């Protein structure tokens, strides 16, 4: 199966060269790259669809899906989706992508509540807080267990919030 996608990719690239960069062929190339698991390249191809082309909205929507599902880039996915909807508000899959992005952010903000309940609100010595509500102190094992089972978007969210401290906390070198 992968061989067929590789062959199709070569055929699409030849067709693209002959067509002078036809955006519809770029869409096919991006879909084929995604089937091959080459998500970053697929997004780059989608972003090459020129502004003003009727398929630009679809391309940005598809890029948003790839960024969210495969590349752990929820903020960029949200920006791409917003731009996509501005270009084409009647898109069929826009609501689905909107829901996926909302779920990602909902999980991220639930993690903030988890942080607060485990005593690391971001204040105090070294930027870490004291015990959370109910007197419950930091629990590094609980954090490790949570990170193993959490969607990858959570780690992205925490890294953005905690910076360098995230890696030290995850490694058990720093108490949250």
C-alpha cells in the first residue's frame, strides 16, 4: 500500500511541474503525504495554495486537522482554522475541527486545575507554589502517571506554561 502512495506522490509531483503549480494537484500531494505519515510536508504543501484560490480555505482546514492530530501544534491549528472559516464559512468539516480544537483546549485548561490542586500554582520560591486546596501537597508520582496517560497536547500545554521546569518536573528532578 505504501508503495502505491509513493508512486502516486511521484506522479502528482510530475503533474504539478507540468501544470505550473496547479493548487488542486497540491491538495492531492498533501493528501498523499498525509497518507504516508509525512504530516509536516503535507502542511507545507497545503500552505503553498495561493491566497485568493478557491481551495485555500479547504487547504487551511486540512492543515489545521494535521497540526492538531499529528503535529501537536494546537495554537497554529486554531489560527489556520480561523483563517479557513473566514475564507469559506460553509465548510463541511469546519465544525468537526472546531470541536477537536475545543476539546484540546478544554483538556489543557483541566490540566491547569490539576496543577492548582497539586500545589504548583506558579508562585513562591523558584516559581512553584505551596500546597493546593484542601492542604494536598505536590505529588510527583501522580504527575508522572498523568503524563503517561494524558493526550500529547497536555505535554505541549504544560511545556508552554512551565518552560524548562516541565522537563525537570517530569524527570523527578524538581518538586512541583
